[in-house]
C-alpha cells in the first residue's frame, strides 16, 4: 500500500511539474510574440492572453487573490481600455531601427540577472522551516477556526485577517473600471458614437457623391 501511495504521489507531482512547464512556456512564447508583432490589435489580444496565463500561474502558486486581480485588471479592464484607445490611432506600429532595441534588451538582461541573483537567499518553495511557515502561518492555523469559524484558512485570511487589503484590491478594480467607463463615455458622448459622427476625409480620385451637394439650386 505504501508503494502504491508513493507511486500515485509521484505521478501527481509529475503532472504538476508538467503543468508548470507548460504554463511558463506559453507565457514565454506569448511574450516573444508581443515583442515581434506590429499589429496593435494582435498586441492587445496577446496582452490579455498573457494576463490570463499570469493569473493561471498565480493560482498554481496558491496566490488566488492576486490571480483575481490580475484577471480582472490585466485581462479585462486593461484590454478594454487599450481596445478603446486603439480606435484613435493606427492599426499598425511603425517600423523602428533594430539597433535601438539593444539598449532596452541589455537593461532587461541585467535586471533579470539581478532578480535571479536575489532569489538565491529566498527559502525553498514550500519549505516548512521558512519564516512565513514557522511563525505567522502556524498562528493562523491554530486560531483560525476559533476566531472565524471557517474551515478554509485561505478564505479566513482573505475575508477577515486581510480584510482591509482585500477591500483595497476590490476598490482598485472598481476605480479602474469606472475610469475606463469615463474614458470611453456613454450614449451620444461615447467613443464609438464620436467616431461614427466624425466625417471621413476625401482622398483625391474618390468619386463624388451627388447627394452630398445640398446647396440651393436656383
């Protein structure tokens, strides 16, 4: 029985590792595609996909509250705002000089190296002897049911112990949604209605519409 349980646990760990690798690989491919594409519409859509993949990754690492915020703000509100802003500009990004990408690329590589170097001092993932698991987490586990009466410790932490933080995140999502609504407008003042009322510029050689001439004929 013990060997069977160990084999099942090993298969479960392997499936989790494969899911982690798959999500990280999709995030990497999406980031590369965002950096290389020139279509603004495709960039906005891929940015929303990247936010959804980030939210999935946050769920995998048990950061459910951050995943909710990322999905609402990153994939939802930000995508809607960028789509609305895209209506006021061109659909294709201008071609730039490839040599201008060297500086930003070096900055990204250096910052990535610094962040990787900083992870050396971090405790291992799930380490029971880490400060977070030795001090505060044990206190929450012991006091949770007596204080809140909810068996799920994560729900107790988000709704009660970290209630002000959760309320702040909810306020951020609400303010972001309200800002997008105010920018896009409502009714006759909305962005879509404004674009429909905007007269199109006539190009040389275009046929003249006889109905457009509304002058008085004597």
